[in-house]
């Protein structure tokens, strides 16, 4: 039984169809290790991949710790690191709603024009994630290590 403070994994139908049972269990395992006592929005980078065409895929766990739904109407993402400065940036209009107390995995796909990466040889970066939710901007930073 879920306590009111626990987070629940909320898979989009496309993710539900695509992920194997093992992958779903792994994501649920990540969700169960999160601090359930906080009350805010949070992102966690769980996968990155440079595409053969030079594009980039950033997969995040979008964590809505709030007791109300959080619509994501506009998202601006910059990824930086010490050596390269800003090397990926993009703006998205996902039009998704994060249900209260849920974690939703979501991938943002950057076209080659949105990145200056030309090889896979970077090991860490900082994600600046700015969302506009009902006209209120929320800015969030997260660091990832590959």
C-alpha cells in the first residue's frame, strides 16, 4: 500500500509499450530510492545518448513532489560542462501534465543543429531546465555524470 508521501511511477502510454518488464522494475527501483519527504519539482538525468546523426537524447525523471498537478507547457534546456560551456540547447512544448506525487520518465531529443557535440567524449555536465507552467517559470539545475 502506498503512503500519501510516496511517489508513484507514471509511464506515458508510449513508454508503457516500449519498456520491458525489467526496465519498468529498474525505473520503479529508482523511484523507490527518492526522498519522498520533500515538496517541490525535481529532475533526475537517468540516460543520455548521442545519436549517429549528431543529435542528442536526454532522458529525465520528472519528479512532481507537489500535492497538485504540474503542467509542463514550455521547456527550455541548456546542457553545459566546464570544458565546452553550453553545448546543447533546445526549447520544447511537451504539453504534459505531471500528476501529483508522481515521477514521469521523459526523453527530449535534440537535433544536430541544437548541439555542438561532435564526439561522445564528455563525462559530465549540468542541465539547466526551465519550465513554464501556467505562465509561472520554474528554473532547476541538475548535474549528471556519464
